[in-house]
C-alpha cells in the first residue's frame, strides 16, 4: 500500500502482468503457433475512410483488392496529427477480421520462458504514450521515375501519417520473458493472410511498444487491431500489424518480406539489408500541385518535416531553384520521430521560379538532392526516397512537379 483506499505501488501492475501471462503458459505453444481462421483467407480490401468533412484517403485502382496502399491526403490537412480515419494503409493480403478474445501475442525463442499475452492482459500494464510518424519505405518512390509525376503532394508523399500511440513498452514484456544473452534479433509475425514477417534488431527494443490505442481510441482494424508492433523512426512495414508472434533469434531470419522486398540495391551492385531508419525529409504542401497561386504578393510557404533519427533541427527553403536558402520557422515542440510543421513568408513577384525545401535533423543528417540520392542507388530503387522535392511556379501561378 502507498495510500489509503487500497492504492498500490505502481510496480504492482508489472508483477500482476507477469502472473497473468504465466498462467497462460501451458497453452502458449499451441495457441501461438497454430494459424487462426482469419489467417486462412484474404482479408478486407483497402478503404477510403473519411474525416467527416468530405476528405478521404487516396485509393488507386488495384488489380488485387487486398494488396496495395491508400494514401493520406496530407496536402488537405492542417497540423501534424493525422485523423485516424485518414491514416494511410498498406496491406499485403487484406485486413483480417480478428476476434480479439481469441487473439494472443506469443513471445518465444531465445527467452528464459515463453509467454503468451492476450489483449486484456496488455491493458493491465502501465500505459506508454508517444506521438510518432509512420512512413512506408516506399513513400515518395515515384521520384525515381524518369519524368516527374504530376500529382498532389498527398499522392506522391501520402504513405505517411502521424498519431498519438499508446500501449505497453516492449522492453517490459521482454524483461518478463527473460532474454537469452545470445539473442540479437527478433522476428515479428502478423496475423494477416500474408503472415507478414520481419526481422528486427534487438537493439531497437527500448523504444519499441506494443500499440493498443491510436489517438485515444482502440486501433482500427486497418491499423492492426487488436495490437501492433510500433518501432519509432523505422520503416512502416517493420511495425508489424495484427502482431501474433515475437521470436527471439541469434541472427536475422531473412524472410520473404525482407529479401524479395524492402532491401536497397546500390549502383555498385551491393545492397543494404535491414536499412530500417527513415532519413531526414521535408516536403512543401502549400503551394504545391493542385494548390495554384491566385495572386501576386505575400504568400506563406508551408510544409512538414521529419526524421527517423530524432528531432528536426531546421528546414531551409529556396524560392529560386536552390541558388539561395533561408530558414523556415518550426512549429514547437519539435518532437523526435514525429512530424514537425514549418512555414516561411514569401513575396511572389509573378516571375517563374522553383520552390524547394531541405531538412536537417539533430544528428546533422541533411536531406539529399535528387541527383545525389539517385547516384547512390541502382535504377528502379524506390525505397527510402527522401530526396529534395521541387515545385515549379509559372507566371500564371500554376504549380507543377519538377526535378531540380
């Protein structure tokens, strides 16, 4: 007791959680390894969602309804928190119809004791909350194309969203299971029909969480209900949705989803495997394609910036095609691994010009030019596209996407 009326020390919940998981240990192997019914058939297709004011996700025409992505229309939104109904989707075999009462997370492999956690078990743990972006590593990949895509900032960059996420620290659960000193990796598996599986360095455990809530409400099915892995600053595919297993390993598993995809091929023929961190990046949202200028004079240039390595330190903006740069004002606070809004005043004379933005994060990493980014990778590489993007303004105020 720490006070009257039955108040207990905060650590009591951790002990209670361990006892609850331990009580389920006898059936852990069977429950955690047998595929449930919802993994045996394709799940629901992509949805448009909606924020109630007519804004919906951007959904392309797809040959397979359950595989693909829908984008957040970031150029139509204000602020840095994405409404849950507009958070981008990326699925490999649809959205599974999971029965939360029958779903469980198994932690096994190189641990002292395997543990099984049901949804209600995790709700008993101390809550951890952070505002974090999730970005698909294929976001903005069209900048690898020979010609610039004439599309909105949301269509080009909309595999990006930012939410307030709440859940249980992964380190808490791993401490209960007891990590074998030989463990260096963990393999996460989702409960969708694709059994999405990724290998993740165990060094990421301290920041990771098992997310249960998004923007104050239970996760939506398309965002991994009842539970998902959440890895701050790491490519979205590794934050496995509908999480059902974490297996601790001495080495990566080299599964299908981290060899056939999500590997970066360099121009010299070498490849980066497990290049998980998302780089420093910024985009201009206003003005941009679809948001033409209506008159000369004072205009505000605004956008978003982010980095998987931490906080955004600065955003530089050019209104003359990169010949000169000025620092934009960042909205505060600039949170680590979260979207940061920025803005800068500009007086447009009516002359044609090109607008660009360039982010620098707290590690000193600077957003590369498109030429520098392309020179690093082989043709066809579309992952981790964080190059500077450019919008041309003609004398009529019409905005187009250009390479500069």
